[in-house]
């Protein structure tokens, strides 16, 4: 998942506001001294003020950018590691910019910075660092929350669309089962046809039952897949094969309904299946994950479809298991990894 960035205009405005606020005490101090006649207003004070203000702005912008955007783009998976690296990076940047400011100060203003002013500036920078860190965190949380709300709204719209599609295609399950039973009686003497109808009936019953379940066991999914692949093999015969090797310990794990069927269907839909190039889909478990693989032999003409099968599976897996599936196409092999353990 791509990390949504905090807008640059928002960071620039906050950095400018912080710079102005931090500069106010220095401005008031200089104004009072000039007004009391303790010092004479000159170009040096203008240069001093502008020099500090520019550094305040650069420092604020860099710290905000680091904690709101850069850190989350570079380290996406481990929050503890990200926080540790951000703390180190913040301190290093604060020390580096403060060192550059003090080094260039006499070159820019023509005067030396006294120890008292240097110490005060160091304290100011580290107070700014703490404030900016929490401001950046708040901005990051706002963006993440907005992205989450948008994603949830998108899922709601998608669910409504799916419900609408289901209503449009609704059919009385009893009518369909009665029709399949009637068909079975008509082809009773034809064993292959009878078996085909029974497999189709089992598939439909499984789909209806799994509608109310967010997750099903791998064992149940494999039973359904057996019926589905029987229908595929009836069509393609010895040109299609499936090799399943799931370890016993993984059969009780939960996955979204029809997850394996979607991947097998995807392989059938997008690869050539012929006498010269039969298709074999391999399903196996390894290291607490299920892998579905097949050789890549693209069809010359792809079957018409929605092209959303894998995308929908990715979204369902992320929503229901809070995990990401891994899709790879390397060395002529198309592979999808379904994590089983949190």
C-alpha cells in the first residue's frame, strides 16, 4: 500500500508559522533595546533577524517533512524501527543545522555570536524539535485517518454495488436445487453427467453457505476446489491438472471463501491450455503460507472478464485477515502467496 503524503503546502504553512512564532521574542527584545536607546538600529540586526528566520524555516520544514512523510515512505512495515530511526535522524539533523547556523553566522552577519546567545539558540532549536515532532505526528494521523475513511467509503460503495448485482441476478436457491435434482434424474444412466451435476450442485451450495462467513477453513476450501477443478477437467480433460500438497497442520487455518478458486480460475483464464502446452496448477503450503503457482503461457486471445479477480482477493485478504497477499511473476512462473499466520 502506498503511503499518502502530507501536502507540501500544509507543511510550508506550518513551518512558516513556527518560524514567525519563534522569532517574535527576538524581535521584541531588539525593538525594546532600540527603543530604550541601548543599541542603534542597523543593517546588522536586519541581517541577524533574517538569517535566523531563514534557518528556523528550513529547520521546521525539514523536521516536519522527515516525521510526516519521509520516515513513513522509507520504513513502512516496522513501527518500532521507524520510530527509533526517526528519533536518531531528528537529533542528527538538529545538531547538523545548528552547527551550520553557528558556523556561518559570523560570515553572514559580520559579528561573532556570544556564548549566551549560542546557548539560548541551542535550547530554542531542541524545544522546536520536540514541538515539530508532535505536530508532524498529528498531521500524519490526520492524513492516515482521512485515507482510512476514503477506503472505508470505497468499500461501502463496492459492497452496495455487489448487493445490487446480487439482487439483479437473484434466483431462488430451492428452484435451482430442484432443477439440478431433476437434471440428475434425467441423466441417471449417464454416470459422468450425474457426477458433473452433483459437483455443480455442491459448488452452488458451498457458495450460498459461505456468503455468511467472512473466513472458512482451508480444508473446506479444498473440498470446494475439488468440485470446481472437476468441472474444469471435464472441459479440458488431460490438458489441465492440479497438484495439491497442503500440510495437515494448515488445514484448520482460515482464509476468505473462494480464495483458491479465484487463483485457479485466474490461471485457467490467462494461460494457454492445449495438447502441446497443458496447464498444471500447483498448490502447496510452506512456512505458514499457501502458494498457488503455474507456468506462464499467455493466451493469444484472453477470455473476456472483469479483470478484478486478483484485485478483489487482495482487498478481501487485507480487510478480513489484515495481511497482504504476495503476487510474483518471475522466471516464467506466476505465483501467489496467501499468508496463514498473523
